[in-house]
C-alpha cells in the first residue's frame, strides 16, 4: 500500500486558487478570490518560501500552509492587489519617470 501524497504535492497539482482553499479547508469569499487569486497565491508562496519544512511532519506542513493561505487571503481583504504590488507590472506603474535629457541650445547648430 502506498502513502497518500503529502499536502505540498497535492498543492503542486492543484489547478486553481479554489483548489488551494478546498485542500486546506480555508473559507473564502469568491468575489475576493475572483479579483485577487494570483496575488493571494503569490503572497502565500512568499510565506512558504520563508519556511523550512525539512523536519516537519505532513500535519505540521498542512497547518503551516493553511495559516499562510489564511494570512495571504487576509492581506487582500485589507488591501488591494494594486496597493500590494506583488507583480512587476504593478511595481513599474509607480516608478518615477526618468527625467528628460536636457540639451543646451548652444549645442544645437
């Protein structure tokens, strides 16, 4: 008999944000997820990346993943994807424009 795949393997195979919420047993408002799904999952990924799971049991990993998803979801209940700026396109939208190059008139002949 083979062991069931661990939660990280199940999450790797998930095909939607809703799958993540379902696998981890986290309640959510579909309206929030429809607007911020990629942002929520990216933020969860940032939280996961900061964690060392090497000595954790599958139960501990599942609880951490659940807590990270809840935390990421909460981030976007309190803020918007534009305000959080997780993706390059949003970061670039607020970069100051490069100052124009000025040329002295006496150089133009």
